[in-house]
């Protein structure tokens, strides 16, 4: 995952606004107009609402491309609107429009299209598909039994007058509506999928359809207000269109969610069927209604047959993507390994995925994972096995093929993420590292293959090559790396880190006003390790945000201790790029408030290359930090690619010259001139200058002559444990100047 995460412009919502405005006008017209007389102007306005709904769906399609759920639902809205438009043009002005016309072909087409959109959703539930479909059928039968009982008088009257076909068509609409409602209810109640952020609009739209169709069916023999019935259909179309728009804006339609209400649909359906049968015992009820109620109860018992199967499926299925999880993958893989049968096992890990979760939240991260899974699936065949192991880890097994075939597939999987992933208004650039182990060349044991694919994946990450095919040369280094990573995770959980502090000395007067916090790992076997031995691995594995949070909290604790003891120094903390997010100023304020220390006690050091990855965004964050009184230092200056204009626009207090400039001063006079120029430039921008890596008296004297403000390095002191800092300052410097910094 790249650090830029460019954001696309927000897609204009003119169609949604137009549809909502027209809907409001339509409703106001109904409320203020003559409700009994069919108003032609109102009919045209209703058609405009539906055309705007079609435009909303078309915009959603343009935004998402060929996403089948959105395509099918949009087609359903379009054909229904076409039916209404035909009806309006063909029969306006006629004294008695027909009950059934050619428009009904379009109306009836609406239902299979909506059911198809839901069927695409149900298909993603893998082993839970049939139980869920059965729940929907049970609900539809229960609804049909109720409708048969309620509408029986209409059917009898229609048959008596010779209009059996017309009435049968009219009565079919509420039955189809209730079939859709029960299908949606089954999805919402199942331990399955999320229908999108505005799923209530879908339900409301279908309920309005059902209410209008029931009113129309009952009104075939009575003069009910046609305009009110028409409003149910029109506003139902608008509700469905708004739902389609929300799914498209969410970026990943029909994401999985554990709702925990699996029995709701069955309970309502069986209760309805029992009610029909009980009423039939007391008063005459249509035989069809009783037959449908009896079928409802018989099928309601069928889910018990699926219970064991569902439990097994849920245990081996990833809740978020619907793919097999680690257990399901291993179970399937056992049947494919053995003998001389060839295959390739892939381990896939998204790069810097944790940055997305930290910056944009876990809901965006989940949506990204769903879309990534779908893109991976499109690059594989029906015989290939794709799974999600958790977090941002995926696995693939290719059945058959050579190493060349495996490498081709790896390149296809990488290419699947070439285009940015759109999540709402954010355009995220995802990248993946892939490790490949072959069978039988690298073994036929599942655990062995997984370990070797994991080693190859870390090699791909380290080399930034995208993919790597395992070889015996990788084993030693890869195994050590995996072991170190596991130990690093344990260290984070157990708090095996501590901070040492290196003084930053003022070159005019030798006062110490601040120290830099530097992390150390107290390894239980290897002893104390410097940051260079584990920070690159932490960055690779996405652990830097967690590690940075630990360092920031520990530094704030120590600053509080020194402040209470009357030692007027600030503590500088290095932050990784993933921490430079909108919530950082609030997090730092909370740290300071909880410890009751002034903002001047803390300074944040951020490397130049991290700031330049997104200078506009960085400038906003830095400005908020500085407005709260928190000092900001640009670290490792000179190693990045900032321009003078960027340096001018970045709100900062301090510039730290990289040690490579300082060490070159003893042997290269041009380096001395460059350092002097940078110091002059920084001072013209009201920035203090700190020289890193000062290791000798000669360099110190030159820096002092050039007007450098502060310096740190082994010439003054190595990083010290917290307990030694106060005594070192007492012995070597005066701290009187430090009080002014914190006032």
C-alpha cells in the first residue's frame, strides 16, 4: 500500500439531488392536490422521478464498472421505469386504462432482475447458499398463504366477471414483492452479508411496492385513489435507486457481516403459516391459502438438515470475504497433495495494509480486502484454490502446471492491483508481495509448503520484487527472519522495549534543552539490540504504527517525570510515516493532558521523505500540532527530495541535518559550504538547525562557526538510559535556558 493514497474528486451527486427534489415536489403535489382525480401533471412528475432514479443508477454503474449486483439492480429500475413511461404515453387521456397491458411485461421483468441481484449476493455465501435460499422460499410461501387468504375475495369476484387472467396478473405482483422482501430479510438476518450502508432504503422501497400492489389488487373492484397507489410504486423506485447509489459509494457491495439473527425469518414465516391455519379452523379460508401454509411449515423444518453442514462451513469460511479460511484451505489442500502431482502454493501479503487501517479505519480496510479478494479471484481458474488466512494475508494453490506457469499467475495477481481501488471517495493504491513454493519439488507436506511459501514471501517483501520463487538458498535467512518477526510480535505484547535518550546540546552556551528518545529492544536471548537490527523488519511487517505508539507513550511518561522533578527539557520522538494522520494532534493532546504536562515538553521528529510523500496533507497535520504548542522537527534533512518551496510551506520549528553531511565536513570543503548554506537558509525561514552525528571537536568548532544552533553525537554522549540523563546534564551543562522553552 503506497503512502500517497490519492483521493479522487467526489463524484457529482446531481442525479441524487434531482431525484430527491422531484420526489419532494411529487409528494407535495399529492398532499395539496385533488387526491381522488388522477392528475396528468402528477403522472408526468412521477415519471420524471423515475427517470432521475435511472440516472442515479447509471451514475453508480459508471463509478463502479461491471459490478453485477449494481448492474442487475439498475436494470430492474430501468425496466420498471420503461413500463411506466410506456403506460403513460399509451394510455393518457383514455377514460378507462386497461388493468393489464403491454407495460406489465416490463413490470414483471423487474422481479427476476432484482432476484438475480440478490442471487449474486447469495452465491458469495458459499456453503450457506442453500439454507438461505430455503429460508427465503419458506418466507415467500408464508407470504403467499397470507395473500391468498386476503385476496381470495378479489380472485372470486374476478372469476365471476370473466377477468381471471387480469386478476391473476394483478395478484401476482404482491406475491412477487413479498418474495423479494423475504429474500432481503433472509440476507439481513443471516450470519452473512451486509447489503450496503442504506439497506433500509431497499426494504422500504420493496414494502412500498408491496403496499401499492396490494392496494391496486384490492382496488380492481373498487375506486381507490389511483394517485396514492401510483406514489407507492414511484417512491419505491426512488428508494431502490438510493440504495444502489449507496452500494456504489461504499466501494464493495454486499460485504460480509455477522448479524447474529439467523432464526428471524423462519420465526416470522412459521408464525404466519400457523396463523393462517388457525384462522382456517374458525372461518372459511381459501384452500390455496391453507395448502401454502402447510407447505411453509413442512419446509420450515428442512433447515435442521443443514445445521451440521452450516456449522462446518462457518468454521472453515472467512466471514469477511466468503473465501475459505486457513482451516478450510488446509482441508481442501490435503486432497490435492501427494505423489508426483504438481502444484504451486502462493502466500500473498498486502504491503503496508496497516497504514490504511490506521489512517482511514477498519471499515475501509475491510472494504479494500473484499475488493482485493474479488480481483484475485478473477485472475484464477475454477480449479485454483483461493483463501484468506486473516488480516491482509491470502493464499492460492494452483493445481498442476510448471514453475513458469506459477510465475505467470503471480504476475497476473500483481497486475490485478495495478488500478487503484475505489473506496467511497478514496482511491487506494494496493500492492502485494507473493511467495511461491512448488510441489513436489519443495515437498508434499502442507506445513512444510506453507513455511517455504512464507519464507519466499518475506524475500519478495525485502527485495521489493513483488514475487519470489522459493529456493534452498532462502531457507536459512528466511527462517531467521520469520523467527525474528515472531519474537518481535512477542516483544510488543510483553513490553520488551525501553528508551534511551541522547542529549541535544546548544552550541552557544552548552545548555541542554532537549533529548532525543531512541528505542532499544531488550531481547531475552540476544541482549539489548539497537533500532537498526529490528526497525526495518518492523516496517516490513507493518508493525511500525504499534511500535511508534509505544515509543510516544513512553517518552511522554518520561517527560512527565522530568517535568515533575523540575528538569526543564523536552523529549523528541521519531514518528513513522503511518502516524502522520489526521488523528495525530488529538492523540498527542490526550497524552499531554493525561500526564498534566505542557506541550513544550514534547517534540515530534518526522523524516523529510515521509513529509514529502504528501506535502499538502503533512502541512495541515503539522500546522495543527504547532497550533497546540507541540514542536516539530524535520529529521534527516538532505536525504529526501524536498524543494525550497516545500520547505517554506512546512510548519516546523527545527531542521535536523543528516549525519552524512556532518561526517563529510572533515574531508570535503564543499560539504562544509553546503552545510553553511543550509544553516543560512533555515535561519531565514526561522528554523533552528540541529547537526546529527557530531563525533569530534573539529566538526563541533566548524558547526559553531557556521552558526549551527544545536548538535548531538558521540562527542557529547551516547544515548543514555533515562536514569542517567539528569546526572549527565548536571555534570556537563547548565539547564537554566531550558525553563524558557517550556514557559
